[in-house]
């Protein structure tokens, strides 16, 4: 029921779900996974996170930002360009900052609950 704290910490570090040491991603700011874990050799090609991280992020951002934008409009009614700058920029920053750890978390959940897919 409660989130697995160790898995969350592993996802925040974008680390391998098996050894929790090796990096999941290729060097740089990319979402491309390495072929194998450099520490334990786990084959990352067997994961299937697909679009799940992006879809979850869209739902979370939509649920959080739309009410905030409506509240700002109700409160001070700024010009539309202010909304575009604030919410567009915030959505971009949150997306860039959280997509890698979110994808790592989805991969970790798949590794934990569907271990047979990785064998
Ligand atoms: Zn590993």
C-alpha cells in the first residue's frame, strides 16, 4: 500500500533496480537506457515502460497546474501571455526534472512486481 522507500530512492538516483548502484541511463540528459547495467549486468532491454512515465506525468501535471492556473485567473486575472509564461515554463521545468526518475521508478516497479519478464 505504501510506496517502497528504497525503490523511490533508487529511482531518484536513476539506478539499476537489481543492484541499485549502476546507472540506468546513458551519459548526458537523455532518456535512452544503457543496454546493460554496468555493475550487475542486468539486461535493460527487457523493460517495457513504454509511455507510462509520460502519461502519469501528464495526469499529475494537469491535475496540479490547471487548478493553479484557474486560481490565478480568478485571483488577479493576468494577461494571457503571463499564463503562458508561468504555466508553460513550470510544466517544462517539472517535466525535464522528473521524467527520468519517474521512468526509473516505473522500471523499478516492473522489476519488483513482474520479475519473470526480466529473466
Ligand atoms: Zn545493476
